[in-house]
């Protein structure tokens, strides 16, 4: 999941432009006059964004100046709460703009994002490098134990104080000036990096003209490829893309090994061709600038700067954790590779298993071991049924209901909106879902906020994905992996929807990066529980509930291919950490560095890191020195789900404890305090290893 840029949007100012003369027509300049405070997408035009950003900057600058220059003695209300509440216009326009630049972008939005990035970076610095404002915050922080604050208030004060320190408030003017330059340059480089990955993903097309090259592919994939070819002006041919919903089933089923190699090679070499979309130089600059920033702020490497505010606290802890898991995962991956090679040798003597063969022979091995072809499962996983299954789980656990709304404006016909209500009928939030790939959407899946919860203000949340599209008269039928991804992102949404905090700065998913994946990953556990499967998995043609024989196969193959999946994830996490553990980034060769890092841990050639450096969007979009979080949180979610298994997966007391101690609390307390309050102890590693079949 790629989360909202809360701090970035929340605190942006530094320019003093006046607005366009038609401000009264700009929907961002006042509270949205819509049901549920939903963005009026049907009224928003490209010309509204820049004037709204500029006016938002102007207004927040005035708000900040009023706080900083106040003659009143600093108090929690007149300083911390005032700061937390500032920038309402920026939150409004930023919430929409930054979501659409990921989910429905175009050339105009892309150009504007590049134009606005340095302005927004400058404004962020103008807030957190404001001496008078910091003095007030510093005074309150020094007095925090005598202010009679609630724990949530004390936590907000702690977080804001630390944000000032981490933004350079305690540096001298020369270092602050250099920090401003670094932040501006990074803001533009990071946008360029992501745009290059999107361009590369959209540009590639594997065009097949000869029907025999479709051998092995399921009918639904062939039909979808024919429709994509027609849309691309290549009627009568078949087009496959680098989107997961096209690339992965092609690798899984295509008999033509040469074509499998082509699409795989194109995928792992995105933004690595020495052309205008190449990211090697950009990433080298980013790594170097991040290290310089960390050094300015008193850290020996960027990883320790990032981790200082996470649960893990430092790079040594993370690397010890990853290296411990690596021993388990690579051993299992090597066993799996040997099994795949055995099948390959039977069918094609003399051929050596390669990375583009893994999915193809894994599918054969799945059929041999478990008599299970994933095509058997897909008819039972119609997207709408899976989505409703996730909603039904939330209702059984927390009593909430989600009702589709037809009268709410959306930004694309694929998007649907839902009113979320608590068990007593009280409105909890508005929830959008946007599940299909398209040219204006980056790959992957994520949750974001359009509006943050605080006090009586309820949130507006979205889930975005790139799942298998409907094709002809066949609806969207998900793979098992896509089913779990839908549940995963809905878990993030629940975290955002159920939050009950008083302040924006601590609400919802505003938690440490290595804690935020707990609510999402624990939801994945329900997706394939037999009881839950019978709630939503039904044949899209006949309505038949998934039979026990298929459920048994799903259960038996739970650990199948986990060596591969854990190893590719771990390899990417280690690559991320090694990049940000650097203490010297001069004369930095990205590809040589990547190879050395992977050789060091003994990654086998049949597996590549889940993300290679030049298209590793996570480390650009908020997960720098943080990709380990998925595995760190996996320890938490596996241990937490044990509590449900001990008492029943829909046990109301356990669900209430999880809701009240985790989902509602945001960052109002330290994450381990919240976890221990729910579970009664710190998490154990064993449930995670058992869940992945690594023991």
C-alpha cells in the first residue's frame, strides 16, 4: 500500500501569490458543499488546482504568522492545536490532487505536479524552519510534563516537536539554507522518478500476431488481450502489458518460453535503458541528497534518520531482523527451485530454470502437488463478490455496514462510492473503490485519504488497485493473490475509517511506517478462512458456493511457493536498506551496487528482487528505508491473528479489543503500547514463520 503524504500536504507555504479573479467558482476554496464532504469531481477542473494551492499557501502562511507572532503565552491550544488545524485549503486541494496524480493522471496534472513541488517544499520548510514558531513549540515541549495533557495531546506535542527537529529547526542558518535546497531538489527528482516508471509501464506492449503463440493461455486472458489490441488500433492481434493483471498470468501460462523471457526482461529493466525515462542518474542523486540531509541532521546514514521515528528505531535492528529471515527464506526458495528444475528437466532436457520460468513451472508444480489449477478458483472470485466478502467480514467483526451511493460524484466511471455506518447507524466515513488498471494509473494497490478524521469530522477514504478487468461477458475474476490484496487494502481503509482521534496529526494511518501494515495484513488472514470463503466465494455463472474440495486445496497449498515470495520481498527490503545505509554516495553506480548487494546475500539467479532500483517506487513514495515494514508488520499480524484463532475468528470481544486498541487509536500512543494492550505481550516470531511455512 502507498499511503497519503500527510505531512507534505498538511504543511505547505512560502509563496504570497494572489488568487485568480474567479476564486468564488473554485470548489477548493471553501468547504465542499456536497453530501459527506465528498470532493465534487464533476465540478473540479485542471485550472482550479494551482490557484487553490496558491491561495492555500497564502492562507496557511497567515495562520502560521499569527501563531508565531502571538503575544500570548504559548499553550497547547493556541500553538499545537492551531498548527494542527492550519492549512485547511491545502489539505482539501492536496487530498484530491495527489490522489489523482497516482490514480488518474494526465500530462497537465503531471506538469503541474512538477511545477508545484518546489513551491510546496519551500512552504513546508518555511513552517518548520520558522524560529518564532519553533520557540513556542520548544517551550511547550520542555513543559510537557506539567501541562496536564491527555496522552493523545502529549503524543501530538511530541510528534510535532520531533517533526521540527527532523526538519532542521535546531540547525544554524547555513545548514538550514542547504537543507532547503536539498528538499526542493528531492521534491522534483522524486516526481520525475515515478513519472518515468509510469511512462515505461505504459509504453511497453507485447504484440502477438500468430495464434499459436497463445498456446497455454486461458481464454479470458486471450480475450482481454484481443480487446486491448483493438483499443490500441491492432485489431486481429493480441496485446499484453506490464500491468500485473496481464504480465503475471502470461508468465504463469504461456508455453512460449521466448515470449515469457521478453515480457519478463522488459518488466525488470523498466527505466533502465539509457533514454529519457532512465532513472539511474535520478536515483543516484536522490541517494546522495538523502545522505547529505541525514548528515546535516546528525545521522550517519539516511536509514537511521528514517528509522529513528519507527518501531525498529535503527538500521542495525532492521538488518538483524531481515538477515535472520533470509536464512529461512532462501533455504526454502532453493528447495522450490530444485523442484521446478526437476519438472523442467522432465519436459525439456538440458534446459536450465531461469527467472522467467518460475511462474510457469510453479503452476505446473501446484497442479502436481495439490491437483489445483488457479483457473479452477477464478470463477469463484468475482471482484464484486470478493469486495462484498471483505465488507461482510468487517460487519461481523465490527458491526459496520457499507452501502453503495449512486449520487456521489466520482473521478472515473470505474470508481464506486460507499457510505460507511457504524452498528448504531452513525456515519463513519465515505469510501471509494477504484479497482482496474488504466494508462493514467500507476501499478500496484494502495489506500489514501481525501479527508482526514479529527474530532467530529469523519474521513473520506479510497482504495485503488489494478486488478483483472472484465472482458466481454466475463466479469472481473480475481486470482487468489488479488483476493488477498483486496482484503489487504480494505484493512488499511478500516484503519482510516474507524479512527477516533481528536487531532489530524495523530489520526488514522498517521502511524509509524512499520506499524501501518498491521491493520492491512491482518485482514488478509480472513480472506481464505474456510468459513469466510463460504460467505463470498460463489461461481459467477451458477451461483454455487465454493465446494469443500476446493477449499481443502486452498488450505493445503497455503505454504506453496512461499520461499520464492518471501525471498523476492526480502531481497527488495534488503536492497532498500543497503541503499539507505550508505555512508558515502559519491561516484555511485546503481547497477553495480544492486548486483553487489544481491551477491552478498546469495540471491539465486532464478529470483530477482520484487523491485529493482530503477522502478522501486516504494522507496520514492514514502517507504525509503521502510520496505522492511511489510515483514516487520507480518510478525505483528500473524501474532495478532492468533488471538482471533484462540477465541474464534469472529469473536466479538477480541474484535472490540482490536478496534479500540489499534484501529481507533491512530498514533495517539506508541505502537508497541497499543499492541501490547491488545495482545497482552510483545509479538512472537513463530506465528509468522509458521504462517509462511518457513520453519
